[in-house]
């Protein structure tokens, strides 16, 4: 076993070797071989070297002679680096070869089982096996040879991408993997790679024995998620390319590893400083290789994806998803909750679910410190531009431009302009935004959605004597922006609103913004004379 992949692997390995990127370092897998932690799942976007890493592991562990591939590499600098070199039978499966759209999952698994057992029978022709029972048969082969298996599954999540709506087939598939791999003596290492994290049913997972390394939580594998800045800089120097241009187009993904253990300091401090996880700025390997070798800086994403894939998801207008996309395309960020995502391509219940999936697909970067998503670079922004060029986005971008105009008018204290723009947003909103302070709050937040780029939004901030309706606090990256305290009233005057703010000492709650705080009082009046010259909204802005 382990010989069929070598020719395919060599082309990938030579490519990586030629570009001086030493992926052999991920032989860190040796630390979990034949242990309770021998189940590893690595999920990354397309174009991030998953298959190359899987091929490299297969070449290392598979019986044969691949020593020359690894000698002289960084891995060979490690003590006992060759402890498991060419020591196992490798079963390497590319699931997309079997899991096909509109094909029964059970039939696909039967076909895969047959192929694996045929291959094993060729290696051990004297072993009698059951062609319908993969687990029993692999155990027999293992008993005969005494050599355990390294099982490498590439594109493990094919069933969730190719059979999106076949929930029964998906469950059958997960149960199959569990029965094949879990608690089996014949497994020395099970390594899965794909785009999506492991699918969970409710709070549970059929594959709960796997330790997951994703693009969101890569942990020890963080620096292997893609090309690092140092690696890309060296490539640019070697080919005479302008590093800064490549950085602007292809950099932007942010990952961090684990906090190193420090048993001597309970507070995780060394020399009085808190120990932190290392952070890495990551590039897509495929895009970097294509751009550096050709010398042409452009969007290479569409070689593996189509803009329709992104367009399909961002037109799912959960909770104002389109408005958030507009903010992201303007260079802003959006805070999300990644915990509700169900790790498939169909179970979306909120805007956050869609945005979380886009992180795993590589369309968005994710900041684990601030819990915010962002468009990582020019290449991905180009994908968003292509996916939003149709008429259905016209109204969204018009509203976004109006929202930007409103925010600028607020900063400049242009009260009439603010009232006019609020009138426009209210008139274009749904009927539910009328005739109550709660409805007015909804309309105002919709009008100020461009503020997400610069602010964190807080609703009903407790002042001690009451609540501020809406507060926009400058984000850490925009400390020069004024904080905004917005008080809303229905059927009152803006002077009444200001009196309430003063009496309840709302600004005191924000005293550290003194001198850089705008108090914006907004009133909506239902009963006004007809005609365009009459406005339902009034506004007063004061600096505190």
C-alpha cells in the first residue's frame, strides 16, 4: 500500500520544494500516531494546500522509500524525525471520486469499500475477507500483516457539498466514518481534510473523536494554514517581484496558534509579560504561486470557484445581510456569533450562519480577538464586486451611499440634512417602522448601518437614571471618530429630547469621550400637514 499516490504526489512536492516552502514541517502528526489523539480533522478553504499536505503525509507514512524526499528538509532537523517514515499501510481516499450529486450515498460508500478492499487484497492475496464489511476486513488484513493503517481522507465533506439536501445520506455517511474509524485497533492515524468543519446533529457529533483544526481555530497548525508573510516575501525576492503589491492583493487572512504551556507560571506570564498565542498573516498558496510565476497580479480565485457560488449565499437576506455585505465591501467589519453555524451548506437560520460559512469557504477573514469578519484582500473584494453587479443589489448600494451621507452629515452637525436623510430612510422602509419609538429605533439603526465600519453599536445603554436609546462607540481602529449618543422620541420635540438627556446625565456615562461626543436627538411626528415641504423628522445635534 502507499505506492499509487507517489507519482501524483511528486508533482505537488516538487512544486512546493521549488518555491522554497517547507511543508514537511507538518509531520508534527507524529506526536499523535498510535495515541488517543490519533484522529485529526483539518478544514481550510479551497486553494490553501489541503491536498498537498495530505499527499505529503501519505508519502511519509506509506510503505516504500520516500526518505530522499524528506532528508535535507526542516523535518529532518528534528530528533527521531524518521521514527514513522514508511512504517504504515496507507489508505488514501479522495471522497469526491465517489460521492456524486444525484447518486445514492449508500451506493457511493459501497463502491469505495470495494475499491479499498480490492487494493488491500492485491497487497495481501492470502487473506480471506468479507467484501461487504470494511471494518471486519481491514481488521483481518491488520492481523495478518501486523502493520496498522494510516487512513487519509481528502475532501471528506464532499457529501455536504455534492448532496446538500440529502440529510439521510449525510447521516449515513457520518455513521459509516464513525464505525470505520472509531476505537479501531487497526488505525494508527486518521487524518481528514476538507472545507467544512465536522457536521453536528444538535449538540452532538457522530465523529466526536476527531480533534478539529479549522481556518477559525487552527491551533498548532496555524502557521501551516497557508503561506506566511516571510515565505511570500522570500518568494517575491527570489523572482524579483514587488512584495508590497502582492501583499495588498493576496494577504489578509489572520490566524493564531495556541498559547504555549507555561507550568511554572500559573498566570501564564514570563518576565512579567502575559504569554500570548502567536499570530500569523496568511496568504492563499495557489493565488501566490500563480501571480508570482506569471508576474500578473489579478484574481485567480475563479479558477476554483465561480462568482455564482458567492452570489447565492449573500443574496440570502437574513437580518440585513446585504447591508452588512455593503459595509464589508467598503472596508468595514462586522461582529458575528460563529457558534450557531451547523457546519453544512444548507442549515442557515441567521446572517451570522451565512457569514460563518463564508469564513470557511475563504471569502471572509475572521478576527478571533474581536469576533469580527472582514474582506481580507483585493482578490476577494474582486469576487464580491462580481457577485453584486446585478440589479438586485442596486437598491442596497443606493441605501448604503445614503447611509454614508447621513453619517457624514451627523459628524458635521448638519441637522437639517440629517432630518432629511432620516425622512428618506423612513419612507423607503417597511410599514413596521412607523408610529412608535421602537419602530423609530429600527428605522434609525437601518439608516446608520454604514456606521458599522467605524463603531460598535450599543442599544439601551444604562445611564443609572435611564437608558440611552442607541450609542455608537468608536471601534479600536477609529479612536478619532466622535462617539454618538442617539435619543429617540415619538410625538415630542427635539428640545424635550435634549432636556431628558441632560436631566438623566447620559453623557456622564460616556465621560471618557468628553469633547468627542455628539448628542443626537431625533423626533418623529406622525401628524403633520401634507406636501413634500413638511417633514415628520426633526433633529438637534450638540457636542459634549
